[in-house]
C-alpha cells in the first residue's frame, strides 16, 4: 500500500500529456480516454486505481424503474464498494443519451473518499456534480435516468471506456486535458520517468522564456545544453 501511495503522489505532480508521451515511448498509443472532459476544470489532478462498472443496452422487461429497489443492483453495488482512493470508471458504451449516474450517487462516492469518477457517457445533475469536492469526467450532460438506455451488468471487470481498455487496478490520471489509463504493472516506472520529464520540461520552459531557440534544446541534442541542464537539475531537483 505504501508503494502505491508513493506512486500516486508522484503522478499527482505530472500531466496527462507527459504520461501520454511516456506511454507512447513504451509502445502504448491508445491510453487516452476519448471524448471525455472535466465537469469543472481547475481541480487537483485525479489519480487512483480503477474500479469499474459496465453497462449494456437496457432491455425494457429487465430494466423497469423498480429495479433500483434491489439493494444489490449493480450500480448501487459499485457506488458502495468502490474503494477509498479509487476512481470509478463507467463503461456507458459512449452513449450519453441517458445518464451514467447523478449527483446523489456522486455525493455518496465523494463522502466515501473516492478519488473521482469517469464515464464515456454523461452525468445528470452535472452542475451539482461539478461543484463537489471530487473530480468527475464525462462526455456531456444527460438528464434521462440510465435505466432508459443502460443496464448495469458487471462490477470491477475489464471494460472499455472511451475506446480504451480499462482493467481493475489500472491507474487512472485525470487533469484539465482529460484522462489517461496507465497499466498497473507500469505505474511506478511511468511515475518516475514522468517526474524526470516534467523536471526537464521546466528547464526548457525557463530557457524558452529567456529567448533561447528550441533547436538543440527540445528535443535535447546539443551537448552544451545538456551540461547546462545537468547543472540546473542539480540546483532545482531537490526543491521539486
């Protein structure tokens, strides 16, 4: 648990863009959840292990509103069992015509200490969810109950979300650009590499702001600039 907490702490300091580049270097090109955005930009970076909920198309005889009276309805199970610090990731088949969840369930997740929630569909009560002290990501607002189109069918199994495969315990990272999925076995390695990339990019930004050309600097191909960076890194890495 300590190692996971350390990895999560590192990933909170890096951007989804940096993670995307790091994973691309490792041959993983399709880890950015497509067509989802934060309900409210500017919140702290969302990081946590994936806990999943999968929907299939609703069938009317199996999905009347009365199913919500069942305490083991899988949507309710997901909300009550998603671990503290995890991210609830919902496979809504990229269909935002009906809501994946609403503000009551989102509030319950927040109170339970969940790190955030993501759907490739839409949330109802979106303004209320946006104001919660918990990051949330969706495609667009959606008023109809999920029962009209979605039937909860599985909890904490592999899913698709925004054209990305999400496995339980993968690490989910969300910022204002969107949401990345890091395979669990790569998370610590990616976190360390991304911290190094972030430190280098801080050096690059400082150099560019001071009028330096990007040629030889970004990407770093000039040996003299490499020496400058090493000296700069020695002065700045301790405080990063």
